[in-house]
C-alpha cells in the first residue's frame, strides 16, 4: 500500500494560519495600527481605498526597523515583544505572538518602507504570497510605512465572503476608533477614498471622546475614577439623559486593549437601571488596569474577549463605581455649567466638518412648534433642577422679573429705552443683526441668534418625530426633479418618512431620481435641489464622522439649514420668542455640534474692565 501523507506547501499552510488573524480588511488595520502604537509613534496615518480591498496604508513616526528586522518581521513568530516565557504570559492574551505580519504577508501584497533614526538610509521590501520579492535601500523618513494591496488576491474564496464596501469600511472605522480612543496622546488620521474623515490631534481622553463621538458629548460626560486593589478603573460615562437607542458608544479597555465583555456590559447597564429607558444604551469609555496574572490566558488571542479570574469582584467594583459617579453628577448640577476649553475650537480636530449656515432663512413668526414648552426629548431620571435648561431658564426669569430700572442704573444698556411702548420692559436688543442682548440679574446675556435657533430647531425636530407631529407642507407648483448617486439615493430613501413629517414631501421617481413636491412652510423660497443635495451630503458625512443616529444627523442638518442666519433683523417679539424657545430647550447653551449659543457678562466683569489702570 502506498503512503498517503503529503506535506502541505508552506505557502498554503501560511494561508490557512492567516485565516485566523486576517478575517477582513479591518483585521489588517487593527494589527498595523497596534504595531505603530507599540513602536512608540506619536503620529499615525491610515489611508484606505475601497474599504481596504484595494489599499490599506499605515504610516507612523515610530522606532522604525533596521535592514534585518525589516525582513525578519514577516517571519512567523518574529516578534520583538517576547523575550521570555514571562513576557508570553503577560502579553499573549492580546495576540502578541508575532503572527500578524506573517499572516498578512500570506494573503496580500505588502510593501514596507522603514527607517530608524540612527540609520543613514531606510529599507524597502516587497513581500507577496509570503515571499520577499524585492529588498533595496531607499531614502525615506524615520518611521514605518506598510502598504497592503490586493488583500486575499490569492484566496478568491475568501474574497467572495467580504461584505459591501460600506460594511467593511464600518469595521475599519470601528477598529480605528478603538485604537484612537485608547491612545488619545497619539495623533491619528483616517482617509478613505481621498476623503479625510478623522484628523485627531494629540489630546486628552475627554477631548478624544468628543472628537470621535461628536461635540454633543462634551456636556454629557461624567468622569469615573476608582482605584481599587483588584482593578483600577478610569474613564468617562455618559449622562443618562443622552443614552441612545443605537450602540457604537460603548468602549471597554483592559490593560489598554479594546475588549468586548457581555458580563461587564451588564454591570454598566445595571448601574443605569431606572435611569434610562428600555432599549437605550449609555455611552461609556472605561479603562481597566488589572494584574495580568488575574486574567485567564486561555482565550483566543485575536478575539476581543478576556476572562477575568475574579469576574464577580470586577463586576461589583464596576457597578458601584458607576453608581457613585452617577450620584455625584445628580447631586452637583452646577457641574453642567463648567465650560471647558475644548470648546474654544469646535470641530478643530475633525476636518471636513463643513457648515452651511446662512442657507436661506426661516421667518421667526413661522417657527414650527410655536412658543410653547417643548417636551423633553429624552427621559431624565434626575429632577428638573438638574438640567441646564431649567437652571438657565430660572436665571433668565429672575432677571426679567427683578429687572429694576434703578437698581443697576450705571450699567443699563442705553438701547433698552428704544422700546418704550413695551408694557413690561423686556430690555432686548439686537446687536449687528446677529446677537440678541438681554439684561439679566447678574449683568448681561448675549445670544447668538443663528446658533440659538439651530439648537431650538434641533430639539423641536426630535420632538416632532417622537410625538408624531406633522409640520405643514407647502406644495410646490412645479415639482422639482433631483438626480442622485446610488449611495445618495439610498440615504435619501432611508430618510423619506422622517423628512415628510418635517414638511419635506419627496417621492421616488426611479432608482436614483426623486421629485420634490412640497417643502415646509418655513423654507419657502429656498432652492429645493441644492437644499436636498446639501442635506444628503451632510447626513452621510455626519453619520460617518460621528456615528450619530441617522435621525439625529438628519435633525442636526435640517436645523443648520433652516436656522435664521446672522444678518437677519429681528423685532422685539421675535427676539423674545427666540429666547423663550431657547430656554425651553433641554440643552440651551450649545448647538448640537457644540457651538456655544450664549454667554453672560457679569456686572463685576464689566466693572473690572472699566477700572482705571493703576
Ligand atoms: P507582534 O506585534 O506580535 O510582535 P507582528 O507580526 O505584528 O508581531 O510584528 C512583528 C514585529 O515587527 C514586531 O514585534 C516589531 O518588532 C516589528 N514591527 C511591526 N510593525 C512595526 C512598526 N510599525 N514599527 C516598528 N516595528 C514594527
Ligand atoms: Mg503586532
């Protein structure tokens, strides 16, 4: 009988092994970004084409590699990170096994350019199908650049299982966010098909959370800091009122690496129990430092799961730490008003955050929703006194009621007398057709009319949807036909119903063609085509950028488009309505993107300014 056992060719064995590590483009992204961070980089650039199917390129300014390492790094079990079995024990949970590059090189075409500071020249190496095909010295910058092309070119069966570019890119973005979140001190950028989607500077964790999850989160973050003997816990959690129906804002890190853990997630949900409605998820970004010896290492190294030896204790610590943080936030509403320097440059760390303000205007007397109180958009567990809205409102009301013409004579605005016919003096004044100035008890209040209206509309839109209210539609005499790309059409289709409720009547007229038949009364006179186009652009951009809810993105965009522009003259009634509506908002002090809507100037500050210089 003849022998039957054959040795598998190396390349094939490598490919099979690679299957464990490289499941999709996002796996490559994860490994490369981790390597860059491990190499001490302070700047890491990720460039992706076609959701990583065509190109994944990571450039860093880390340690770089010498000529030998540059070649060695593609060998299986080539790692600079494990020198003893102790190290292995410490690190193996997280996949430090020197397998990533070997696996990637088995299933793609890899180009490596790398240079150490101490070397005169760098190295360029091409590897394909696990074989180095070229190596040459080159002139290049200090650091390392990996370019991964044609992923799975040699495993067609695997390629077939890749999902659409949208889905694959979403996975890439997830990995990018996880690594960027856990290394706020490192500057990261992400570019997809020529568009820069993230440009994150080196910053602190709070700023990084805002840069990744949206400006709206700033007023919403509660710090967690709980050092215990078993585990030390730090990070931020979101206020209950802004919990969302969708996931995507939950991050756990154990010893610096992202993990997914249903049991610990349960601990968090339990801490929020009774504070958020069913089916909602709070934001959390939590870092656990734990003795590596207390983590079970018998878990698949490339999975994002870990097993804690004393799971119950970790659960209990997590639960009580969060309860404590949540309680502190509820007892100290004044914290809501702390302004952070982060605001000074909203959007600075995100490029492409274009704003199309001044895009038409809505007459103030046609504001949807009238001047009545706006129902809270989300359920609050804490008493009304905890909301910034309530506090601002009382501040303002007190000011109006106690405004006594003789009390602060020396600082009263001269222009308030321009409205003598007002029976009850409101003392409102429009500055350069852009700001509304009001006297308040402590001094004066300045409101940005455009930003304020954006906030008002945003909350009104959300509440329209929530309460199933319809905004009146103004029919267009001659329906406007709009052509879209396939992707744009898809976005528009997803939003048709919500748009209709807000007064935008659009119907499908073909796979990528739509007819605009009506617009909300407020936006009469705007160019329907560019309005819809801008809308689709911005919703897509925001959903990608902030992972915002689809609806929230739509509401933000519409609010921005419909908000009264600066430069529009407002009369007393309009100004008053604007202020009343603003203070009926849940978060009156910032636009949904974090632009400040108002500030106050106290009598004391004014007096200080006028003090004679010594
Ligand atoms: P591991 O990260 O588990 O060590 P990898 O296959 O991911 O295994 O990488 C192998 C080795 O290649 C690393 O240990 C490191 O020495 C080197 N290396 C990889 N990427 C970089 C980089 N961006 N900068 C410097 N060295 C790197
Ligand atoms: Mg690695």
